[in-house]
C-alpha cells in the first residue's frame, strides 16, 4: 500500500500512537463562501431509512421522457420504463418482467438521470440516452430507481446526479454533486472506458469542451456494462466449490496479475491477463503454494499517474492498482476477452475461469481489497462515483467538509457508516458467491476499525414550503401529487442559476446572497453532529476516526454466513500511526500481516545487536510475544481498547512474510543498503527509508564470487526461516528465484520488467533458490509440527546453543537451535548468523540419528539433500555419508551465516560411508581429522580470539602450523645435548683431567652452535628462495590474462575435486577463495605454501644456535662442578638421559605424537652416541 508524495504506509516496530483526527485531514484550499444561513439542529443517531415496497408500475410519460442527445432512437434501446424497485442496489435483470432494474443510493440528491451509452458514443464522450428520474415515482427513501424492459444488453450506463456542491453552496454540508459528470454505479459489475488494452490512451477528444464527457485521454468517460439476460454467456462452474483449506496448511504466493505473465519470456498467448495466469498455473502448482493472493484486481485506472519520468523515456503508471474505481468490477484491462472486443460478461467469465482452474489444482484465490480509500483522492481529485453520488456518506469528513486522510492517499472511505459498510458486505459477498474467491486481504485494514463521520437529518422542510425571503417557512401549500415534467438542469427553487454555456455547469454556480433574517433552506437541510472539541463524530459522540473496540463492519463481516468461513486477513495498520498487529478485532476469525516477523527475521539474519535471538525464536513459534503476551509500553492500542483482542487465536493469526510487494525484494534485501528510487520521478523521496537490509559487502550488482555466494546464502536463510515458522507463510512473487528491482523499493508506477516475473531467470534458477524454495515448501507440508493450530509447549520444543539445552539469549548471541519432537521423529534446526564457523553438538536421542536435509552454506543443489532430477539419490547418500564421522561425535559443522535442518531417523537407517569419501567438505579443505567437541559455547567463543585463522571452526587443536619453530627447537636442542655429552664421554674416557674435559665441552658448544646456525641459515634461505620463485610464477600466470586465470582456476578446482568435493562445489570453493586473494589460495592449496608463515632464515639460525647451546649446556654444567672423574661421567650420563627424555616428551606433546615412543627414540640415539665415543676414548687411554 503506497501513498503519493513520498509517504508510504509500511509499519515497522511495535509502536502506533493515537493521533488527533484533525491531524489526518487532507490538505485542501479554502472553500468558496456564499452568504447563506445554515439551517441545522441536533439530531439522534441516524438509522437506515426503510425502503418502500418495490414497484414495477409504469411511469407517467411526462416524467420519463428520455433525454437523448445522440445515438440510436430510444424505442430501439428499451421498452416503456417502469418505476423499478430500490433493492437490490445496482443493475439487475428480472427474468419475469424481462426488465433491467437500476437502483442507486444518493441520499441528498435533488435529481438523478440514468445515462445510457453505446460503446461508440462512450468513446466519443457523449450520452446516447438520458432518462430523468422523478423524485415522486423513482425514489424510495434515499434510493433512486427505474426499470427498463427489453433493454439492449450491449449498452452501458451511468448516472448524472444533481445536488449541492460544497465548493459553491454553503448548504452543501459536505456534498460534491456535479451534474457535469456522469458517475459510475458503485455496484457496477464491469466497467469500460473505451480503452481495451492495459496502458492504452483514451480517445483523442476536446476534453473540457461543453458536452464532452471525460477528464482527459488518461481519464476518459467510463460506464458500467449491463447484466446479461439468463442463458446469455452464463458461466458453467462444473460443480466448483470453495476449497476451504485449513489456514495452517496455506502457503500464500502474493502476485500481480499483469506482472506474472507480462514479460515476453512467459510464452503465454495473452500476456498480463487472467488467461495468462491460467496458462502458467503449472508453475505455481509445481512451486507447492496452495493459495495466491492477487494484488488489486478491482477496476482501477493504470494511467492515473501517467507522466514522463524525468531523465528517461518511460512513463509513470498506476501498476499496482491500489486506487480503486469500481469494487465489484474485475479489472477489464487484465482480460484477454476485453482486449479482443468482448463484452462485460466475457470479462467476468474469464476471471471465473481463472478461479475455477486454480481450484482444480488445489489453489485458493485471495483478493487484496482496498476499502480504505478510492481513486477519487482529495478535493482536487476526479469525481468518478462515490463523490458525485453522496460524498458525505461514503467518505470520512470533518465538519468543514475536509477529507480525513488516514489512508495517505487523499481520502478515507467511511467504512463504518451504515450505508458504506453494507456496500462493503454486499461487495465481499458478490466476490464469494458469484466469483467463488476464497478470501480477502484488507489493505490498511485498521481503517476499517475507525469511527465514521455521520451527518444527521434535521427537521425536514415540507415540500414546497420554502420561499426566498419568506418569514413563514410553513406557509407554502403542499405540492401536488401530480408530477410535472422536470428540466434536469433546473435547480430547486431559491437557487440562483448563473449564466453558463452549459446548464449542467450552471447548477454548480449558485451564488445567491440570501437575507439571513429571511432564511433559506435547500430541500431536506442537514447538519453535522459535532462534539465540543470541534470534531465530526459517529453520531454517538465518538470522534470520527477513533479506533473502535468493536467495529461494526468487522463484526458484520465476521458474523456474515457467507463471509465468516472465508480467509480474512488484515493489514493491521494505517498511515496515521495506528498499529493493531497482535490485537486487531479478530472475533477468532481474522489473521494479520505480521510486520514484526519481517523485521525480526531481517535483523537476526544480518547479525544485528539487540534482543533479536529471543525475538527470532518467538517468530519461529508464531510470534506468541505479539499475539498472547502482555502489550509493550509502546503499544497504545494494545494497552487500551485493543486489550480485549489480545489472545483468543493460535499461530495462524500470523501471516508471516519477509518481503511483500512494497519494499525490497528478497534479492535486493541482501544487495542494497539504500533504496534506489530515482526512476520513480520523485527524487528518491518516496519509499520506505527503514529497510533493515544488508548488501553483504557491495552496493548493488557485484562481480565478487564471495559477495554473491553470501547473498545466495542469506536469501536461503530467510526463506528457510519463513517456511519453518509457525503461522502462515507468504512468498512475494519472484523471490523464489531472486528477482531484483535494482534497489527500487516502491515500484508502484512501473509497467516494466522491474515488476514482471522473468521466466528465463526463473527457468535458469531451477536448481538454485527456486529448487530450494520448492523443497522447503515440501518439507513444511511433510512435517505437521511446522503447521500448528495451537501454541507450542515446552514439552514440544527444546532450545539449544552450541551445546544441547544451553541456549544463549544474550543480545550478543548470533546462534540459536531448537528441536521439534514428535512420536515418530522430529527436526533439529540451527541458525548461525555470525561471521564465524561453529561446530555444534547435537542432542543425543537414544535409538535415533540425525540426518542432514538442508544446509544453506552449500552451493545448489547440495543445499537441499532431497533426491530429484537435479540431485540423484546416490549423490544424496554420498553427501550424507561424508558427515558420518561428525555424527559419531554427535556434532555438525556450521559455516558462518548458515542454517541447517536435520531429521531424526531410526538408527538403523543411517547410511554407510563410501570408500572414496574420506571426510566432510570442511575436513577435505582443512586437512583436519577427528577430535572432540568443546562443551560450552562460552569456551568456544573465547577460543576464537586465541586461535589462528586456519584453526577457527575446528573443535580440536592443530599442530602443523608449529612446524617451523618446532623443527628448529628439536634439532638444535637434541643436537647440542647429544653431541656435547658424547664429546664429554669420549674425553673423559681418555683423560681424567677436569680442566681438559671442561675446555673440550666449551669448545664443542661454541663450534657446534655456530655450525648449526650457519647450516640452518643456508638451508632455510634456499627453501625461502624456492618458495618465493614458486609464488612469483603464480603471480606471473595471473598477469597473463583471463584465459590464463581461468586455467589456474580450473586447476585449483581439480585439486578440490581430488580431495573429494563434487565438481560444482569445488568450482564454487575455488572462486570464493581466489576472489579474496588469488595468490594466497594457489600458494596454499596448489604449492603447499603458507604465505603468512614463509621460511625465515635468520630466525631459524638464531633459534638453532640458542637451542643447541641450551642442549649442550645440560651435560657441560653437570660435568663442570664434579671433580671425581668417575662421578663426573656418571653425572654426564644422568643429565643427558634426563635431558633427552624431557626433550623427546616435550616435542611429542607439542607435536601431538606419542610421547613415550618419541622419548624412547631420542634416548636410544643419545645412549648409542655416548657409548660409542666412550669406547673410542678408552682405546686412546689404553694406547697411552
């Protein structure tokens, strides 16, 4: 629902205050003033005027003389007119009399004429036949009526209404009759205006000239089609009945009739029509939705906003249709039959055929109805129907005649006025009984709860009793019962007729200055019931516009025997701050668009700080925090009159949606931070500013594989949330394949591909988001626990964090998981909306295992593990088998910003791991093995800050990244310890001189340390040079151009395939990794080089020298302070043994090897070295 001038009704948050009725007044110029005394008096609450018995008596010829300015002779068009009957309103055919009866409500009109048109005359802007109705014979109560036998069914009709107009008549009291206009019957079943095709301009006429009807080529004269005699094009429903699908089973698809097939890629025979929908119903059926919510199909003028868009060659249109001209009439230019020259019955039958075909496929039809305002706009708008018939009955007016503007569109329909609400009831019943629709979504439904404005009859002046300047208002004689011929352009007595080229225009120009003392009253003078504050009221003292606890209209709809079992959905807010979501007067029947669900999912999905994890959990459960919890302090309605309506419903009260027709599409929600509405011609001022979107790192279209992959993942996350949540999901047309409107969040005025479903893209995405959506809908249908009628209990849902039964509800939390249990199984669902990967421990259900169904982090079609024509059953089994080692640990890895869904299956049903699968995709990429799980979420989150990038996401410690310094430490220390101890044992065996032994040890330490440093420096320098050469070669390859880069990308993808990834996933991984740093990716995975840990020669040399010295110092220090040569050698052996064992154990602990085995290996080598050198030294001693 949009409002022009930049204001858009798009309720966000939980607020919604009660504003003064005066704040909702539409802006308007000062009213023309005339010097006439107003006659008004207090009156009781108005009641519906009883209608006289129907009369089909012939009219006096003098009264019914037709006024036929052009066209066929009247005698050929219809027979002798009859008085007609006042009920039912509208045009109806009476088979008994073979007459068409016309009845129209116009409570304060001075005169009414029935205008008949041939289609040719309608296009020419002229009336074919015009019949003046007599107040004496053709009026019962406040309804004017006439019956015409043998009426030519090809004719069209409208009304010319004479009466006061508040622009020029002081006594008008809110009325805007305009006999220069021929207005539509509100009950018209089909409306034609000379334009047969959508967007076609009207006839080229001298609009504004005398005798030319219509306002402009964009607003040509419109007229209503006549009802057809029985048997004439009667539609065969073939037993069609309402489907009556349970509310909890619905999946709604919000769509636009024209937008669905208008694109040339649709391939239908009649694009943009009801017939086009019929031809493409297989698509809707294959998607899995079972209800379509049609954006307005009531007659509207698509050229209402027609003007060129600055800076473009395009023109603005009223594409969405939220500006109704005729509520009973299906949009004629959505009809292929109308485009081909068909009549009113053909238009109706085409719509009926669409409904019947939907029902045949198990699809319900819900209409988006706009009873909150009409296309007549504010006081500057056109007079089309309601305004010209009875402005003050059909619209909410202030005492001064201004329009209340709760709709944001210039006027507000007076929904709770007795006449207006009966009109709405009649209209809804027509669409159900005659057109077989299944339900309604009420645009800005909160307006339907507001108190009406009510004008009340004062004491009427007896007919003929008023004379200008008379002091005795009752002295005139009563009028004769005989009715004299009336000039339809003559005003009542007492009104001065200004000179004019047109009599009809002259009636609007009354400027009489009447003596206030003498007094004057127009026929049946009326006054407004005004409270002390100066507001219009509903007649019972309630100011107009006040939200009512028990709105009469809502109560009537809910209790109506025809309507009460239809789908009733309210957009429970309006454009003046009233927000009734959670407490709309529901009478246990109504559901509501849940804007809180939309906002919560958007906030949590993008990782916003705040109470979103708890709100998201509530949204998944059908929003009990909105529908049954105590209202918040900002909920003015819920804390006051609306408190009565808290509770009393289940989760189906919530119509869940993430996007709708107004606002960003799902694709734009993850692609734009700011709206891009320049193409609307309003300098980007229109449309909602508060979109809660996130562009995933780049504004608008991006060539980045990483950005696009993240966007796809985010769309899947939000679609999953929508279809998992309790309540009734609604999908916006095009979101199922990622339709983009280029960041325009208010495309109401574009008849262009912005609003067209792109069938080529939808087909191309058949294994992408479209497949994901289709299978998520299937998952919902297969799991009754997702389609609840009652609120879920603690016994049926368990909440989890990274560890089972330990959810984190803090405002910093980005993770939530839950299980839904049922006797035969259950679901595990987890959402990780952080930028970090996690390993999640799964609940352990005895005798059952968890089987992965959905992982939004995976590239399509591996995101949904369901066998179909895109993913063979063997591949599904292989993908699940890859997770077997994780499942043995009762855990599952989750990548950042992802959702997983798992089903509980009997333990015997788990798949076996195929031989060619060595681990999951995560392990294959990281090279990791098995390991344990950190038990506490807090411990795991803290660990992120202390682990390297390679380790993040793994539950077990890695050791390979310690290799450079571990090698230097082990070699240096071990070498120093073994070589020095062996040297000391050899010298000690040859000589018992203490000085010689110590000097030899020091010389060995210094020489050995320098030798180690030089050798390590040369070795590592050579390694670094080789690594640098390899990296430079990769860099040169990237500089050779696109073909070379593609070869390198394919090479990297093949490496991932060899590690076990499926080709599509391998390609995506290669693209994502190379997008950020192509050289780093190739170095790591092709060359085995970590650029962040390149060999460092100097560091290696220094570390080797130091560690050699540390090792050498152990036996040297032990020998230096022992004088007895035998004890000295024993100390060297003992110190060396302890040192070798310690170094071996430490190296094994740091490197993750077996400690005892490593220590034993080092000890054996050291003992062998010492024994060998001791033997050699003993030989020298013996020789001496």
